[in-house]
C-alpha cells in the first residue's frame, strides 16, 4: 500500500488508525510508516515525494511563515492564520500539494 492511499484512509476514518484525531498523532503515524518502509526496504515514490517536497512547497505557498523544522510546525501556523482545524488544514494542503505535483 502506498503512502497517499494510507493518508486517504486516515482522512476518512482517523480514529481507525490514530489514537486521536490530531496533527501530532498523524505525524507519529507517518514517522512509523516511514520507519516500517525503510526497515523492510520498500520503495514508495509518493512517500518520497511527500517527504522531500511537501515542506518546501508549504514554505513557497506562505512567505509569512516562521521557518520550523517540520511540516507539522508549518501546518500549525497555517491553521492558526486561517482559523482552521490543524488536521483538516493538513489534508487540504496535502491535496493542493498533490495537484501541483501532478501538473505536466
């Protein structure tokens, strides 16, 4: 199963995969997902795209952000700026990111 498919399942039913519907729980899940893929030598191009490009993409979309060490910190800032739920904000910008990456 690829990374984006897993995230689609989580978005639809977060409490089936996470202990709570929160950005931190999602980050912990993603970290574990990457660890599992790495330990089992499983390649996932979509997962690599997210890991390598999502953070810089967020920075280019919002030039008013304070640079943090992770995408989680950026999403927290964006959600606060837009008065959105952090979890929903992540999935909204993930979809925007995926659209921008699939353009020819």
